[in-house]
C-alpha cells in the first residue's frame, strides 16, 4: 500500500508540474515573493503541497521551437486554380514545437518493430495490430512505369533517412500516440523513476503489460514492477513514512514529455513560412517562397534548385551531368537547406498530413486563434466500481482503411475512451448551418449534413477479405468528415504547390506515395512576456 501511495504521488506531482504555474507573480514576473493564502510558501520543505519549479521547456530531440505570433494565413496572390479555398485571413498561433524533418523510414520501422515485439502477429489476438500499421508500399507501383521501390524503399538501409510514405492519416495518428509513450518511457528511465532494464524483463513488455502513460498517470497496480524504488530512495534520502510520501511529491517535472500529435494546418503553414527573421521590427517583409528564393546563390549550388519538386512534364531532376534539384523521387530529409528557423523539407520532397478536417472555407470569424477543425473530446470509460476500464485482447477496437486493413484504435493495456462530443461539423455541415434549417430547438448535433459526400461501406468476401464498396449514388460534394488537409508540395508536384498557403484534401483512411507527415507538440507557458530581437 505504501508503494501504491508513493507512486501515486510521483505521477501526480509530475502532472502538476506540467500544468501548474508553480505560484503567482511578483513585480518582476517571478515567484520569489509569492505566499499562498494558506500562509505556506511555494514548495516549502515543511509543507505538503509541491507544485514543482518553473523551468524552460526544452525541445525533445529532433523538435524545433516555433515562437507564436500573428500572420496572414492563405494565399496573397491570384488564385489561378480558382479553388477559392485559401483566401487570406489574419490568424494568431501559440508557440509550439514541430519536427525538424518528416518522420523517416527508420523512425517508422522503430514503431513497427516495437509493435511486432510487444504484440506479436503470430498471436491470433494481436494479428491485426502489426499488419494494420504497415505502410502501403504497393503505392510505388505504376501500371505504365517500371520501378522497384515497392520492394526497397521502406526496408532498405539506403532509404533509412528518407520520408516514410504510404501511411494514412489514421496510421500517422497511431504513431503519434505510440511516440508519446516511448518518449516518456525513455525520459522516466533517464530520471531514474523507472528501471532502465525494462526491456530485458520480457514479462513486463508483452501484450497489455507493456508500459504506457495511461497506467503510469493513474497508478495502475501493474506499474509497481516498473518503479526504480532503490534509486528513488537514494535520491530523496527517505527514512520515515512521512518523508517517503512528501519526497515522492518532488519527482522531477522534466521527466514528462509533452504529447506528440500532427500539426494543425495553421501551425504547419506558419512554421513553413518561418517569418520570424523575415521582418523589420514588427512588420513582415513578405511571404516566401518565391521560386527565385529556392535557387542557390553561390558555390556549386549556384543556379540549382534547393528543393525537391517537378520542374515540368517529364522533368523531375534535370539532365544528366546537371541535375537541377538532384532527386527524381523522394530524397534524404536533410538533403536541402532548412528554412530560416531550422525546419527541413517544408517546400518539397513530400506533402504532409495535418490534423484538420478539410472545409473550403476557414471560419476565422468564429476562431482566429489556434484555428483547428476536428475537435472530438474524449473521456476515459469507467467500470461500475469507479475504476478505469482497460482494453484487453478481447476488446480492441479497429478502424478500417480503404484497402481493407484494420488499424487498431486502442491497444491492450490502455484505457478505453469514448467520444463525448463531435465538433467536426460545427458551424459548417450540421443542421444549424444547412440551408433547410428552420428551428432553433433542433440539435446542432443532428445527422443532417449540408454536404452530400460519398459514404464508405465495406463487405467481407468469401475468403474473409474486407473490401471497400464503391459508392454509386449521385453525389454533389466531396466533403465528408473523413477528409483531411494536406499541405506542401511533393517530388511529383510543380512549383505552384510549394507555396505554404496552398491546401489540398485527401481521405484520412487512404495512403499515398507522395504524402508523409511530421509531428508537433504544444509548448507549455511559452507565450508569456515579450520578445524583441
């Protein structure tokens, strides 16, 4: 029981340290003079409440800090395609972290290896978990083009640091959730909170017994085997029960890693522009890239394109002996220079998934701060006795990709969650915003939809294979809640699509050979104060 209380306080204090400001503010903006209304000072040794110390959040390896601000989102030039889906609007973005590069083949293979080790596909209970996470390498095939990329691109070491493609939006989200657990697992090992020999003991890492943040934060009894109690005792000098409980509440805040996710559309565009250095005082000097800014100015790169894109029909790289961009297909994620804030590959190589549901019009009248369409708040499901309901091998839920494969929605050992609200159609597509809306008493969550988009329906053939059926009904729109915003140009796109203001949409359950993804994180309490550089 003592162990249980100790661990509960460790997890609680780590969480508090991330969410609490650690006290109030004094005249100089610090906390030295703050005294709680209880009379206790912050983190006083004789007290019982420890909020943790404020400390600047450090970027996790491979992540770049992007200072937030205001900018003009969308196109500022003629819309020659007449899509009218990216009209300029003023937006404010909070500070955040974004991946220095797209997720590579190497990094995605790490994920698959972990899944195969912890949830072996040879076990009938887990057979869909690994298979559903695999990228679709057959996308490299072309009926009228010879190439062997489908056999080499993802697995061969020569392509380790090329962007992973053939991964759907749904699969990319599962990767982000996995990365959050693995990064926190590593950070807690480094802080001495959990044992470093975690993977040597197979009984702790098979099936639902594997480490995850759900169990860590909630003090699940299974976690007791993970805690490095000897290290904790040495570090905190525990002698008595009271000391043990109070010292546990001083667990290092730095041990917790912020959740990984896909960047929102507005975050992606803001990071791609990287305008923090392209300004004079508080005025931006223009929006990049102009095509001429992508051309080398000196040395061996003079006159060469410094991004990977298609120059024109049948010209993906230039002529032999004078390869204009040097890449006929994808390229190493760091082959070309980064933008002004240190982010690679935002103007070419592969296009990227963002978190947003696509709509032709961004509703900046309702939200011009951290705009995002796609919110679906979830809550952990509780059992009848008030405990959290944990997923086991018999209760795994799956989503279905367009190619018929099943992608896990949750893994054994995680807590089951349910959606408590769906705002994907908010103010655009629900009954309240449809043309036939008449009564204010009707629910905003009505199934009435102003978009007559195609519907997904699957059948299972005689062999047990899941097959997507073609929707043969007449449709007047492509808009559904299953399509996501895709940003950036790719190796097969012309320069027109390199402008960060451009936007396209693709089905979240389908993979493409020219779309990859990168991850993002919130930056805690990073918008306070002013900067002048």
